[in-house]
């Protein structure tokens, strides 16, 4: 197992990605190739007091963050770290790419270097949310802000493949994020997607409201990338807010502070289960290789966890299964007896 | 000040609405008319040990909850409690309506009995979210699941009027809920709405991400009713979830439980600030009268707070201001010098 890490991606690059690579190499006993300008990475490695070893793959700087021209920038810079990391996977020299870089840049690079799996209309970004009751896979969290119903069905198929293959969930339950549970509820897009999801080869259990996403009633929540982004971000924001409130209350008096000292280890555990650093990263599904996108503010711990997510997907055979299941056109149910 | 309360609306009607009416009458010193079948309401009042007084306005039962036919059901039952309550406002016999009934039924009744304010394309439901940093008004939270950009601009105008008139916020800052802050980000709808909001007579400060809604950087967050519903519900769900986690940790050992006893009053305060019962209710804006919609599971405390919200709006002159500002067609800025 070998992971290619874009050492130049993210707000804290290259220091924190390098730190994360060393942590992962040590903890998981896997090969990690850190990709970026050799001199800068060597300088970072010298600062790290560890006996872990990673390999440097020399590459250029990161892509300039011009949102409008990101795809062109990616194509114009084949030596950019993210492109070199993708090429390692394309050429069979690594099993997965991890980057905390700009999501648009990572996606553009994956499309450019790895390409889509045949049969996939729109690759999408899915995020495994580790709630206490169960893990929930939310897809799409931002790749496709304007979707057709058929895209949402494919997101369901990709999310279902992920939960089954990577997470070992048998016959994953799929729910459509909606403004009500009844099948009569929804906007134009979700009303149509609901009908199409019922016809798909999926364990589709119906609509799911925003308030129930965390409850473990479904394994996969499908939605368009705009709504998914809002849901993910509101959830992160509110979780932070509530924890801040609890902290503020605890600090508000000497008496409480005394009690809080006793509670601290336990509260830290609760806080930890909410933090993005622990999630690891989001999965770009539908391209020809395992690609994990970390949070832009990823520190070493977050990068390490993103590598864990990538390793899990790479060892699962997910890509091979998706190639097999999407490459052949699905037999329309109305014609299935005519074959 | 007189509030008409639909005593038959909500999962816990009529017991909890009646309780809430009595609490509000006592605490706020206002007249509350409870609307519903006289015999049932009299039976409820007898059970309540209070010296508070409310008036009964006799009416029929509630509307059957058939989602598809809700508008027809409302029209067919002029004697239903919600319609009788609306008629009190229409006829100047009450200053506001409060109901914890089905949102679709309350909206249909408001359209049918009160009608829209001239110039309003689509009434919308706005919710005041009481974060510690500031109050934020989220609109639309579910009335209009498919919107045009022009609707979203009007939601901004209505939300801005609410925050200015009812909450005393000078020149309220308006943000568009979006999947990124940059003006280049968004789906088709938000890209167009962004441009239109810039041209509107609003203190539009740009896009706002889901993670920043609670931070008090804007006073009004505008969005279509589908996205607003998801944002509201995900926020509620995650807040509940995080508090459950904290509670579970606190209960997980005898040592922690001891500390938790000391912390309890403080934590209860933190929990309280997250609970919908305290919010009071959502405002249906754009109809010819003050209408507040409580949560379907409203208990007496929640109904009391919904009455507080209604009273605040009714005494603010909001409806008169909206009639004045929407009834005249706005002068397009490109023609403003041409008189």
C-alpha cells in the first residue's frame, strides 16, 4: 500500500501535510510518498523529530487559487504537485491520492489525469460522518451545485458502493435529503429524484429530513451538491457553536470551573467526536482512482486521518467494483425481459 | 393587544395551546382568544389551576391533514378553528394569529382569509434564531421549495423589514446562503439572486456559508424554502445530537456525575438556548396580518413564546410598513433619474 500525498495542498502546507505523512507512515506502517518541491520538503523533514520514513517525489508548486480558471491552470501545470500525485496513481505507482488543497483544483486534476470511470455522468464528493449511532455517508457535498435527477441516482449508487465495499455495510439503506418524509414533499428536483430512486437497484428507503441525518436511519444520504454543502457546513457550524456554549457555561464561574476540571477528559472525548480533523476527509467518487480531499485547514492529525480514509478505500477494491458496475449500461427494468 | 390562538393546532392540542394561552395572558398581561369547539376548550380550562383569564371563541375542529388537498380542505371549512382565528384578524377583532398546526394548513388559511399584501409575489416563512452572538432571521424556511431569484430578493426585503421594524436593527445586513462566499460561487439560482440582491435597496453584504450562519455576521439570511428547511432542520438535529453526546459523557461515570450535579444549572442554561420551545415560532410574512406558526410538537411553554413573538410583531407596525413599501412598484434604479 502506497499513498501519494500532495504535500503542497491546504492552508498549512507543506508543514502539516509532511507531519501527517510521518504520523501515518508510523501508525499504519504504509508507504507514503510526499509530492512537492524536493528542497522545501527536505527542509520540512529535517524539522520533524521522528524515526518514521517517507519518500519524496519531486514536483512543482501548487496551483494558483484562481477559482474561475482552475481547470485551465491545472492543465497548464502538469508538474504541479497535485498533478504529479495523480499521475502516480494513474501509472500504478501509488494506490491513492490525498490532498488538502482547493477542492476545485483537486477535482480538475483528477478529471485531467485520472479521468472518469466510464458510465459515470458526474463524479461527486461524499463524506463519511461518524455519528455515535452509526456512520452516515453524505453525497454530494459540493462537487455538483446544479444537478439532474439522474445524477442524484448515481450519487446513491456510488454512495451505496462505498458503504458496502469500504465500510462493510450489507445492502446499505439510501435516503434522499428532503424537506419532509412524505413522497409528496419536495422541490421539482427531489420529487423527480424520488421516483427515479425507487426504480433504481438500490435499497432506497425514501426521503429523510435534515433533522434525522445523524440518527442512523439510513447509511447513505443523497442530495445535490449545493444542498449537501449547506447541510454539511450548517452541521459543522452548529456543532461548534453548541460546544462553545457548553464551554462558556463551564467557564462562567469558579464553582463550575472546579467541576469542569473533573469533567475535562470526558468532555474532550465528546468534543473530539465532532471535529473534522477526526473525519479524515471527503471521497471524490467516480474518477479512475481513490482520491481523498482533506479540509483546507487540515493539520497533521487531519492529514493522517485523511490518509487512513484513503488507505481504507484503496484496499477495498472499490474502484474495480465501480468500473465493473457502471461500465455496462444498466438494463432498463421495462425491457429486462426482452433481453 | 389581543392574540387569536388556534387552540386546535399542533400535536398536543387543545391541552398545550390552552396552557400556553393562560401562561401568556398572565405573563404578558394581554388578551388571548382561544379558538376552537367551546365545549372542549371549557373542559380544558377547568383542568388548569390558574387565575389567568382567556376568552373562548367558538369554532369547528381542525383541518384534516391531507397534504395534497390542504388548500381545498381549508376553503371547504370556513368554521375550522384556524379560519375563525384568521377572520378575527381580518375583521380587526384581533391583532395576530398564532397556530402550532400544520404549516400548509396555516398558510392556506392565511392566503384564503387574510390574502397577500399587494406587491408580494410569494409569502415566506422566516425564523428568528437566537444565537448568543446575535439574532439571525432565516427566510424562507419552507414555504416555497422552488423559487425564482426575484422571490429571494423579496424574502430579503421582508426579512430586512422584520429585523428593522420588529427587532430594532438599523439597516439590517442581508446575506445570501450559498456554498461559498465568493460571488463566483453558487448554483444557477443563487448566482442570479446574488446579482439581483446587489441591485435591490438592501444592505446586501454578499454570500454567507452554512458554517457562518450562527456567527452574527449578518442579520438576515435569505434562501429558497427548500434549502432553508434543510439548514434549519440540520441545525436542530445537530444541536440535539451534540447536547446528547455531552450528556452521555457526563453520565458515563460516577465521578463525572458528581461534577455534573454542580454544573447542572449552568448546562441547563446552555441547553435552553438551543431549544425550539424558546424560539417561539416562525413568522409567515407577506400576508395581510401577523401570523406566527409554532412547532407541531409545541408544549405550553412553546405556545406562550409563540404568542410573545406574535405580540412583538403586532405592536411593531410591521404589516403597515410592508403594505406601504410593497404596494407601490419600486422604481428601477436605471430609471430613477428619469422621474
